[in-house]
C-alpha cells in the first residue's frame, strides 16, 4: 500500500544569521557558524532542504560555579578554574559555539567588574577560535555594566550579546549596533512577548540578521511542553510569513536540565533512579533533542557527553530518509 | 444592534468608589448617558459582594430604575445577590448574567430566572473551562444549556447564549473560533436562541490606546456572522459608527467600505482580501493588520501595528 505524505509549502523563511566573524570579516574567529534559513518545520527534508543544521553550544561561567552540579564540575575537572582553558576544552569537546555566562561575582566571590569581564572575554577569544555568546547575569544594571565594555573592546567579532529582555534591551542593542555584534533576546515562554521584544529591538535599527531569540524553555518534566509549544507556535508563524517571528531560536536545555532535582541531586533519591551522572546526562540530552525537534537552531548544553549524544541525534535527523 | 451597556462595572475605579459611597447620582448619570448613547439594556456588574449583597443589589436596582426604563442585566456570581435584585425590579424584563454549563450553576440559576421571569445569559463553558474550538462550544449549548431550559420549561426565546470572547493577547487562537461559534449557534435550534458576546474582552490586557481599534474590527467581523447583541461600551462613538455603517451598508467613506468588506468576508466564510484595502492609508493599513491578528494569521504583540 502506498501512502502519500502531505507536503506543505510555506511562504515564510527563517532569517539566516552568522555568529562570529573571521579575520576577513573584521573578527578573529577561526570559524563562524551560520544558522536559520529554514523553510519548513524541522527535519522535513522531503519538503525543503534544511540549509543549516542546528548547532550545539557549550556553556561555561567565569564566575563562581556553586550552582553547577557536581557531576558537571567532575566532568570538566580543573579547567573550570580558568576561563581560557575551559574555552579550549569546550572547543576540544566538539562544540560549535561557546556561551560565556557571567554571574554576579568573580571566582573569588567579589562583585563582578567590567574589567574582569573584558579580560575574560579576551582570554576566551585567544584560547578558542569558536564564535562566542556572552551573557550577563540577567540583572539589568549589571548586564549593561558588563556587556557594554565587552562589546566595545571586541568590535567586529560578531559576538552574540545578552540578555536583552523586555525591560532592558536598549543599551545592549545599541552597543551591539555600534560594534558589529549580534544580540539574543529572551522572553518568558510567551509568543506575544517574544514577538513584541523582536519588534522593539528591530525598531532601534538593528538588522534582523543580527538577532536571535531565546523564547525560554523548561527542563524535561519541568514545563518543557510549554516551551516546546511556544517554539512551535513561533516557528509556524515564521513559516506563515510573520517577519517578527522569523528569528532563529537559541535555547538553554543545559541550564534547565541541570537545575532539575533529577539531574542536580545524587543523594536521598530512590535507588531505582539509577546512576546519578548517567541520569543527568540523559536528562540534558532528552531535553535538548526535544527542543531541536521544536525548531531550536542553537541548543546550549553543559555536559560534554550530552554534546556527543545530541550531536549524534542531530546528525541522524539531518540525514534525509532515502526516497 | 442591541447593546447591553457595560460601563457599570466593578473593575472600574470610579465605580468602586461610587459603590463604597453609595453615590446614587453617579450611577444614575452613568445609566442615563449609556441609554442616551443607544444602550438598550444595562449590565450591572457588581462582583460577588459577599458581605453586603443583601442591601447592595436592591439598592442598585432601585437607584438605576429611578433614572432609566431599560432592562437591567444583573451580572454576578452571587445568585443570592441577583435574586435580591430581581425581587425589586419594577420596570422591564431583567436579564441574569450568567449561568455556565457547570452542573451546580446550571441546576440553580435557570430556576431563579424562571421564577422571576428573567432572561438568562448562558456561557458555553463547562467544568473544564472554555473550550478553544467553535464546535465544542456549540456542543455545550446543544447538549447542556438548551436541554436544561427545556427540562424546566424555560422559554428558549428568553435564553441568551454567550460563546465567550477571550483576549487576543494570550488567547489569540480563540478569536476566529468564537466567530465560527457565533455563526453556528444561530442554526442549531429552532427558534434560535439569542447570542450575545462581551465584545471588549477581546482586547483585555491590550494597552488602552490599542483597544478601541481591536474592538471595532472584531465587532465588524462578528456582525458579518450575524451578531446582533453585545455587552459593550455604548459611549464609544467610533464603534457605534462601525455598527451603523454595517447596519445601513453605508459605503460613502473608504474606511466604511473597508469595514463592510470585513463584515461581508466574515459572512461569506472568506478572508478579507488585501485588494479591498488601500495600504497607503494608514488607518486602513492598521485595520488590515488588526484583521490579520484577529484571524490568528499573525501573532499579536503590543506593537503589532508598527510591524
């Protein structure tokens, strides 16, 4: 019996965005990463070719790692004490992009300073040839205080700067515009707010090919279905031609998965939950792969083993089934 | 268009203050101004008033009836309060707002409506909340609401079904479904029950300056599918003008023509064509964008008109 598979033809296309710049383009990156360009829902290769594979970023923090799971710290070892070495290890692990997330303090526990942020980002740029995403701690005044000097001192690198949020996007967008960088805008799992922030950011004159959006997600078992639905809805709108939703999506399954009890806690949980380290990696991998299916263009992970597994899944999904 | 004036509403700060002070003059003025602007009934949304319902509902009915003659629509979840108000009605046949299809409400509220010869607004909402799809809402009307009226011998001609307008800011997928529900509800029973909607709910949580346009455009779409009763702001002149344009088929202005085209497209189960719009006219362009949002073609955002 032959089955006819319905083929959708969508009028809209997701924006193509390039992260990082090589020397020829005014930066210092050894390689750049291009995302977006989809004209169909994820992996519907029989409809249109997916021009760019979803990419995997690994996250590091040059701040205190108190809230990172011991499993993650064990996996990375002592490189977590040195941002440059951590960045090099991330590149060696096979990531496409490095995400540098600052907290509110430096490793010694003192309030973070713009000088520390600048020197750290420069050290990371030295240590690795990958494109960077640089995020502040998510507190408006500190974000601005850190991100502006980072943007100024790395002009032309096409870093992705954040976090741009509803109440705090102007300063970061302006410094990105002035220094040839990109931005990431984050909204709390709401299609209307996601679109609104995109309108506001582009209204300032930042071109659409320099913005990615983080619609926020939840970890497996902790609201991932809401995150999934929001991403799906945004992507459907994008394919239907709504320009202010046609931004590639970056999501943080690593952060979300590793703050769930299942991944974070090794003691006082039922024995049937199995090996802690294994469970954490499973949690992160399953969260990330689900979000790739929802249309994520960049998944930000934390564990190098999860990267391998998610990579394998993406590679398989990118291989078109034989006709 | 039969407009049930919505302006005596507990969510308004002025109404809250006037209630606290039992300021009869405030309510009488607000009643008269709504009726003068064309309201054919007045909604009195007082909230549950758990503490002072016994005194407040009759006071409000007497206060408003002293100023106007139109039917009063007692809008509360407090059935005791509603009953206290109904007891002192002396003028027009009142309306109860509302029952839902929830078992307990549907058991009690229609009996009170029957006892006091009141009309009854019934929401297409069951225990599980408000269904998204038009079909499910219509099903609630046919399987729950109307059978209950027949069961207690309440005239279907006194039943007003409210298929529930939800805000485009957050519940956008409901907007086109509601239109279909209004269309279908008119053919599900003979004689058809009246249908009323709370129009301005469509723009709840939308910034104030953006609300009237969304209300007007939605009104035109709903009129296209036969809506002829709504709980709305009768003092909104531009909205009244849209109602008039569609009722009189007034094609004398380009914008009026566009509102007629919107209404006709809804009537014909079509989407408005961009050929009907002069996109060079900013007002028409805004109306077009609003139609796209209300049809759930384009995601709503506060600044959707800037897009």
